[in-house]
C-alpha cells in the first residue's frame, strides 16, 4: 500500500539491458515477485521493469496528490518536467530534473 504523504517514495522504475538477469537478481536479493515479467511488488510499492533503456538505471518517483500542480511547482522552482503520462492502473507519472540536473519523478496514484 502506498503511503499517501506527499514526498513519499511511491514507485520505482528499473531500466535494464538484461531483463531476465534483473528479475533473477532482485528476486534473489529482496524476494520480490515479478508480475507479467514487467513489474515487481516490493513490500510497500510497485517497481516497474523495462528493457528499452540505453543504460541500466533506477528512477525514483515521489507521491503527490495533484500531479499537474506538482509539475507546475517544479517548473516554477526552476526545474524541468516532461509531459505527464497516464499509465492506467499504475497511475500518472512525470519525469523531472532539478535545476542542477538531478533526475526524479512524480507519481499520482490511480483512482
């Protein structure tokens, strides 16, 4: 269950160049179960898995109640926010950067 406090980590996105190895590794280390070969259920949140990244990475998403307003606050504070994406049952996401280039994401839960 997602903690609904703003700023709480609510989703991870794992980009892999070898998805089978990534599934095996995180399953062995954390006992995470992979669903549909596309996402893990951690004890508290979901972690998406995809293999179309040019380099392996893990992207952290923080919960917000209103994604549109939060993306606007990122921009007003001098950061960058990409186009908001609706991912159905997983909710809505936007990738961001702070003014120094640190990447993170914002997530609004579905429903």
